[in-house]
């Protein structure tokens, strides 16, 4: 996809700190990390968000989710981590190429959504 920043990263058109790559997915560190470990797992096919996924994406979604703990452990998250997929306007999605955030720290992360 033209003008998709994550497509540009996966085609090496803009730099990123890649930490994993295979024929279907890449993982790279978030440019503005929310915690000591913060990386994104993206599919090599361009799909805008989880909302746009269908049956044909079942395999890649499963693969991305299963890679999360494997790469997280390699990155030092041996005692857990948080997995976030922001979807659409309400979800606060900023980059419209499907991605899973993996966020980890030595200490317990703050609550994701504060209840009033
Ligand atoms: P979203 O809100 O769409 O779920 O999150 C997009 C994430 O992508 C943000 O955490 C942001 O810091 C990250 N990001 C945006 N542009 C770039 C970039 O050019 N390189 C990298 N490595 N991360 C980016
Ligand atoms: Zn893309």
C-alpha cells in the first residue's frame, strides 16, 4: 500500500529496529515506547485493521498472536506482558496497518482503562 508507514518499514523504505522477520510477518520496536519493552508485530500483507479482517486472515492472526510470547520472552518479558490491538477511531488506532502491540516491563504495568 502506498503511503502506509508500516508497509514502508517492511519494504525497508524507512528504517526500524526489526527484531523478528519471516515470510509472513515482521516485528520491530515502537518508535515511541510506552515501556522498556514495546514492539509491534505486523503481517506482511497490508490489512488496515482488525475490523477489515475476515476468514482469510485467520491463519495470520493466529500466527501473530502465537509469536507474541515467543518474541516477548526473547526481549526479556519472562514474567508477562500486555498485548494491545487498537482498532479504528474508537480504539485510538493511529497507523492503519494491522499491528499487535507487545508491552513489557520489570514491574506491573498500570491499568489499561481506568474505571471511574
Ligand atoms: P496505534 O495507535 O495505531 O495502535 O499505534 C501505532 C504505533 O506505531 C504507535 O505506538 C507509534 O509510536 C508507532 N509508530 C508510528 N510510526 C512509527 C514509525 O515510523 N516507526 C516505528 N518503529 N513505530 C512507529
Ligand atoms: Zn501497510
